[in-house]
């Protein structure tokens, strides 16, 4: 079931969400990476980030609470090791990026612009407690627009920018219009909501607990973009854990879905969902 997402033709509407497929090596043992419409990398920053001290993840009855600190090897190491390996495995690669400020976003994008095999760049603007983590705080829509336009300006034509946004039903219509006006080819809804670990540390909440909010945001975003005449796709994220979840999101106006925290319970979730949405299933 091929689909058009952000101007790209993808083999499946099921993508792996940022940070939930590790470097790709963790999922490759369960299904070829070409199974997915795209593999979204963990969020890459200019400089390496060691991540937070443990425990960093805990379960609630309906989701995961996490405070990982955005661990990643930094852009140089990513380009030298992770990206080439993903391409060798046949993955369609969407590079998720985070940065401290607009200048750093521009620097990261310039480096990615000359890297072979980057299909798209996802700007992670859904980081809870971004300021405390030392990355750009994009709670206000104009921050979203500034980050998207900064990254887009540095990329070659044909490499689209996706804006990942948190599931905020109060401001979603305003925010997605700003993202689209800035040039985002797609918005990804919804990133983790602010939460806390049992010891009180700030964290993000993902998984089934936010699925209804994310679904509402998908529908409202699609309506707002259509009303504005914006050429911008909607990708659903947040609580996608089954083919049924994916179909609900597609029915509400998403063109694709990202599977994230469900992979921690069952690493085959994205592959099974992709297979279930294929027209060849059951043939």
C-alpha cells in the first residue's frame, strides 16, 4: 500500500516514530527496515548527548512516562555510522533533529543537506520541558514557524520538512497553520505530553493514554489545513498500537501513522500494522 506523504512516495503508511526504534538495529531483527514507510531516527543534535540518568522510563496503566534526555551520538557520529547502516538495510530515512536555537538548527540542516540518503527531516518541536533539556522551546506557534523555515531554508529542494508537534487540542489549529505557512510539508501529531516520573522529575507521557487527544488533534489539524487551503499532510502519532488505531487515524484525515512506544512492548507492532494495511494481506 504505497502512499504519498510530504511529496514522497512511501511503500507503506506506517512509519517508525523517532526514538522508539533505536538506531534501527534493534528493529531489524524482527522485520526488514524496508517494511516500513520510513524509519524516523532518534532525535539528532549537533553535539552528542549522553542522556539522563536512570530510571528513565516507567509504565502507567495506559502509557509510558519517559525522561531519556534525548540521548544521541551527535551529528558527526550519526552521519558516519547510523545513517550509512540504515541505508544499507534498505530503510527510507527521516532524520529527526533537535537544537538549542535557530542557529544550531540551521547548522544541523546544512550538514544534512549534503548527506546522501536523507529522504526528509523531522523537526522535533514536541519535547516536553524543552528549556530544561537545553533545546528550543516551541510552545508558541511562532517558534514552530521559525524552526521550520530555518531548517527548510538550508535543505535542497525535494527534501521536505516535517514538524512534530505535541497533542495540544487547544492550539493545534493555529500551530499547524503556522507550520504550513513556514513550509512544512507535513505535521506529525502528537508528541509526548508533559508529565512526571514517580520521583517527580519532569518527563513525557506517550502511548494509549494520549491516543484520544492525538486523534482529536489529527482531525482538527486536517480541518484547519483544509480551511486554509494549505498543501500540508497530517501524520498521526501517539497511541498507535494496532491496525485498528491506524485505521482510525487514517479515517480522521491522516495520510500515514507513526508507531512509537508500542514498540517497547512488542517490537513487531509496526511491521504487523503495515502488513494489516497492505492490500495483499489475506490474499
